[in-house]
C-alpha cells in the first residue's frame, strides 16, 4: 500500500497531503474533548489511491496521541472506522 506524507495544521484543523500537485484534506473541529471529523476531500483525478484512508488514519492517530475521542461526522470517516476496527476504541 502506498504511504503518503501527511501534514497536520493544528491551527487550521486539517490534515493534508499533495499528490501529483493536487491537495487532499481531512478537516475537523473540536466539540469539548471530542475531535469531530467533518470533511474528507480528495480531488477526482487522484481518487482510488488510498489517500483519504491515510488522511483519516492520521486524524485518528493524532486523536489517540492527544487522548481524544473521535466522532466521524463525515460519511467517509464513519465508513473507514467500521473497516479499521483497531480504532473503534476511540469512537465517542
């Protein structure tokens, strides 16, 4: 599986990566001690490469390290965590 270099911008509340010159992102906000993933976006030209999965994984790993619970409010993140049961303990 391809690994992508994911950058976290804690001020903008987003995780990003650039693939073939195009930026993909996961955005989030805080609701108390919850990290709420509210959007996953990957441009069509680079879809299907596991990019969204890497971004969501980065968000869950960040939450784990920060001692936060996660609410996957976007449909992709909600489906992702169902497929990656090892992160289920982080769900709010």
